[in-house]
C-alpha cells in the first residue's frame, strides 16, 4: 500500500461539493489500507459548525498552520481568508498557501510515494511540481475543470498575454505530472488536442454516495418548511456561479406564469446570489424562490422535494466543465433538465441514461418549453428519474470509482 499526499485547496470541514468529493476519496483510500496525509486550507467556504466540531483544528505553527484528524488521517491546514473576502486578500492567500504549503509539505509531511492533486485552481499543479522536486516523487493531476479555458470563455480573463502565460503553465503541469486524471472522455479529447499523450490520461468519473442520496418522499422536512409539498418544483441546488445561465432561467420563469403551481427553487450561494436576489425582486417573479445554502444533512431532502432538477449551463461551459451534481440528481431518482452543448459529456449522460431532457444553452424559450414538457408529463418524469437511479448505481457508485483511483495510484507506485 502507498503513502499518499493529497494537495487540495478544498477539503472538509468545508462542505462545498468539491471538498466533500475529495474528502470522501481520501477517506476511502485510507480505509483500503493506504496511508493518506492531506495538505489543504483552513475552512473558508460553506463552513458548517457541526462539521468543524467533528474535525476541530489545533494550532501547529501558530494560526498560520493548523492540524486536524479525519478518520485517522492527518490533515494540515494553511490559513486563508473566508469566502467573500476582497480579491487582493484572496490573491495574497493563494501566494501564501502555495509558499507556506511547500515548506509544510517539505518539513512536516513524511516523504510520500505519490501525490494526488485536484484542480482548480490551476496553480495547485505548480505546488505539486515543487514538492516533486523536493521529495522526488510523482504526482497525479486531477482535472475537475479545464483551465484557463473556462475563465477565458466566461470573459474573466481577457488579456492575451495572461491567457498565453496560463496556457503555458497548464501544459507545463501536464508534462510534469506522472498521470493526468480527467472526469470524462470529453475532457480527455480536449487535453489530447492540446498535446497531452493519450496514454498518460486516465478517465475516471466523479462519484456519488448512493446511500447518502437515495429516493425519498416529496413530503419531508425541507418541503414542509418552505411550503413546497403541493407545488411542481423545479430545483437548482449548489453554487450560484458564473458558468450557469441564470438569465435564461429567469426569462423562462417569466413565460411560465400561467402554471400557477409551478415553483423554480434556487438553493445555494455564490458569486451570482446577490444579482439573482435583485433580479427576482425587480422582475416580480413570484414563481421563483431563492433559498440560502442548506446544511449537508439536508441535501437528500432538497432533492426529494424536486419534481424536476435543472442545471442551466452557459454555451461552451459543458465542454470544459462537468456539473457532477447530475449524479446526485440521478441518485435521488429525479428527472433532470440540463442546458448542454451538443458535443458534451453532460448531454451524452442524459441521453444514454434516458433520465431527463436537454435544452440548448442560452435559449430561454427552449428551456421554458422543456420545463412545460416535464410539467405536462409527470409520469414520464418519474420513469426517467428511476432510470437515472439505475444508471448511477451501475456506473458512478462511490465504491466503484474509488477502486479505479486505487488501481491508478498503485500502478504508479509499483
């Protein structure tokens, strides 16, 4: 068995989806007999007090480096500012995290056999490369989103010199990683076109805990709390970010006011939350409900409340990102409506599993039409949800996917 060092910017007790996914992967590899150590940040994103109480942090190097224990794993935390802080403070955190993290990884961590490094942020790969030079051990670079492609398509990065610099950094990281793991065949295709050798790219999809999220009754504590037991609920739950097409969703809501018992329920937090709040009020959208981030223990009830789950992605986004929440939707046995690019993994999953409907990205009329189809064909929606559950149990269970990572890491360390 291997001594594995996880380098991850997000980890529990933070509870955003990436943190939960990487934490569960580390826990399961540890349970298989590997020795797993984690180098991460202090909790700063969607922190739940109950989670922090179960994983209390202890001072290691003052407040700058702290330590915790998760299922017997040693977790080292580099201090960063909470989510929502000023941009300059977050940039300073990036520099401090990578600088101090390299020192911590070189001095406080036993020499690993292999390192596992999920991205974003892209700079995690540079962090792994520096520790590779120090420890002379390989790393697996796990691509959850393809950067800088996502940021460029969103218009977040427009300076051509900066884009070229980030593209060179991206290829530098790919070339120095032992293997690159990606979460879909579409991601592999993109990386191969960029110049990564196909044999160095491992396709391992993300997983969902099919025991934690399972089919439940619509009448539950979440639906009762918010008065959603008798309405047809179109649910989005998760990060309210820049990759989602919120404009089309709100425009669709404006055209669906003739469905008096239909509610679009948006649950979560993120960069677009304030904008959504303002737009819902300005447009007087009584059929849209914006709810705050919910504790992780409420997630099964959130999805059980839905009659239709929606993932409204902007054009181009499903090529460079993959919203793994689709697996949660399928695990809950709820039909999905996604806005997805024609040649994308997300569209392929929906059609292959026959678990929902696909709308064209950035097309409010098509999105509204598909919501109406689901509204008018509820029995079909139930059947699609059941097929989605069957598909995810067979292909994306936690145990099956973790075994693939286990085999990959053992191949590298043998």
